[in-house]
C-alpha cells in the first residue's frame, strides 16, 4: 500500500524550517546505511549531534502525527526520522531497507519532501513494484508512505538541492493486508461521519475497527 499525504507541512512554515535545517551540521549519509548499501549511497544527513537537530526532528514528528491520514495508515509502534540532503551528483542507488534498525522493525518507509520540486532537477524517489517502477517527486510539504520491503532508489540530483525527511515505522499491525483493511474502513467511517454525523452505521463500523485493532494489533 502506497499512500500520499498532502500538506504535512504547511507552505508558510517551510521557509523557516528549511532555514533551520540549512544552519545545521551535516554528516556523511553512509553512516546510516547498511553494509551493502554504503557503496550506492551518496548524500549527507543532519547530524545526530547537531544542537538543533532534535528540535527539528520533533517538529517533523509532530507534523506527521497530526496529519489526519498518517496514524490510520501506519499505526506506529515506533517511528524513526532523519533529514537528508542531496546536492548535485548525489544519489542513492537501488537498495532495500534493513529489516531492523536497532531494535525497531522497519515495516513502512516514508519520505517527506521539503524542497520545492522546481528548485532541483532529478532526485525522484523510484519504487520498484511488480507492476513496474513508480517515480515520485512531490510538492514541498507532501509525503509518501510505502512498504519498506520494496527495492527503491533516489535518482541523481543534476541541479539544485533536494531536502527531505525520511523515516521508518514499526507498525502495531505487522501484516500489510491488515493495515490496508483498517485504513480503508477508517476512510469509509470518516466519510460517513462527514456526510451524516454519528449514525448507527457509523457506530457499527467504529466497533469493527476497534475490535480488529484489538485482534490484530501488537
């Protein structure tokens, strides 16, 4: 299941956020790559030792969690975020994310685009799916959530600079099929509530969602 999230960061908040990130200290991105992915990773990331880094990550974490579709889509047990930067010549070749990062299982991956797509060329996120490659270069402030089990890459940047927040989620719903069922039911009940308020049918769907989460959740 691949889900796009619009307006995770409001357009008016992006310039100040990008300025805070630009003032930070960056480290070689290879330091966070698995042993087999280091050879194909060429970028930099906001250092964990940067004085303002924790505050920036907290801002991004809060923005994601208050988005109306993020929590119903991923049901996070844990969420790990970092900010990366691609300049001209940088890229991240074909790779699959490690199954575990520390003690966290990586069920779901996320990219939150922070640069305006008009400000850089290249830098598309490309996900390898059974139906073919899906290429994404979203507006600043939008995010894509996709299975961490996929092979994916970031195309070389040929002009400008690409800033993004990337993340990995361990979901309380380990099975992707179960996550999709819950997500579809959640969207349906929200649409019902918007159209008709709290009806008996809404209550029944709400009961089913809650009980499925109790049955399936970790």
